[in-house]
């Protein structure tokens, strides 16, 4: 996670659109971009509930008082939401139960770059692929009762619709393993290093001052079944679709995590997943 970044920002929260446009539906669940600053604030409250109340992130006074996970990047990102129309909040509005934060390269370039640049040396990767459009994914979270296949599929359908709509070529972002002791995470980190590391053209390394070695176990010592079991579902999902992992991890002590870099070229996505997610929103009609 990124903290203390000085970023020149426009005033107020950037809105995805004047009117909410549905990207897909599964039963009572809808996926779309946030359309108002109120919806973005509700997504920030959801992130606080997951990162600070459920997990081990450490809140500063401002975060604790507002009970919102927020930073300067929220103002320039689009916010993907999963909304449950069968669950109403106290204000009588459908509940936001999942969210992803999306930052396009053209938007990042107008300000201070990608969020992940605080942990990983993204610049050389982007420079090597100067003809491609990058999309940064981050701040992914879903409320516990909704951590099901259908919610994940709906989120990915929303992301894929966004990728197609904006002509994006590569998705990047940090993914987290819970805990800050890399030796206790030796099995999943070593598995990622030996079996999911990006090839040279897609290689991206942790910043020198933050780099934590991932090859903590030799390849032959890895119990594949146990390693896969130890991986967070989000990382397994990325790998299943065709993502690579960068070189080295980064410890984020405020959020209590060990972060790895995910690189997912659209060209590397398995055809069956393109066929599954890259369909009309009507496929997801209730």
C-alpha cells in the first residue's frame, strides 16, 4: 500500500460517469462503475471494514475517525462496484459488497504515475512496451458473505468490460499475502518465484530499498499442493487466468501484508477465460 505520497490532484472525487451504466448482472448482484462521490465514499467504507476491521491494517487518526480507507489516488481512479439489490443499507440504498480500483495509464501519466510505483519499479516495464496501454488494478475487497465464485466472476466480467471499452493491453497491480514475516510465507513466495515468475520481457522488480527475496526454498523442496493451498484466492485467480508475478516481494507494515507484483498481459489470458468473461452483459442477466 502507498502512504505519504505527494500528489497534485483535482479537487473532489473523480466520477466515473454522470449516470450509472450496468456492466453485468447475476441475480440480485450488479457490477458497474461508481457514478457519484457518495458511492466512492461507500466503497472506501467497505475497504475500511475489510482492511482495518477484518484484517490487520493499522489506521492513523484520520482513517480511524472517518472509518474510510482513502488516499489521493481515489480522486483519479475509476471504482468498480458490486452492488446487492436485495440488501438495503440504513439509508435505503442497495449495499455495495465488493470493489476494485482501476487506474488507466493515460490518467496516471497526467499526475504522479501508478500506485504500485511506490513498491515496484514499473517504469522499465512500461517503457519496454511503449505501444501498449496499461491498467492498474488495486484495493480489491469483497465482504465475507459474498466471497463466492459468482461475485468473483461478476467482478472479472466488469474488469474485462472495462478493459475492452478502453482498449487496455496489460493489467498490473500489487496482490497481498497476509503477514509481514517472509520466512513464514516461504512456501507460497517460493512457489510464485519458481513457477509463476514473469519472463524477461514482462519482468518487473521490487524497488531496491524494499526488495525481499522470494526464493526462500529450492524448487525441489516445494510441496505443490500445500503451496497452492497457502496462496490467497485472489492470487490463485490471477494465475489461473494467465498472470505472471514480478521479481521480489515488498513488506507493507501498515497493512500487515507482503506484496507481490502481478502482471497480466491481455494477450496471455487463456482463450477460454476470454470467451467466458468477454461476452455481452446480457449473459449475466438475472
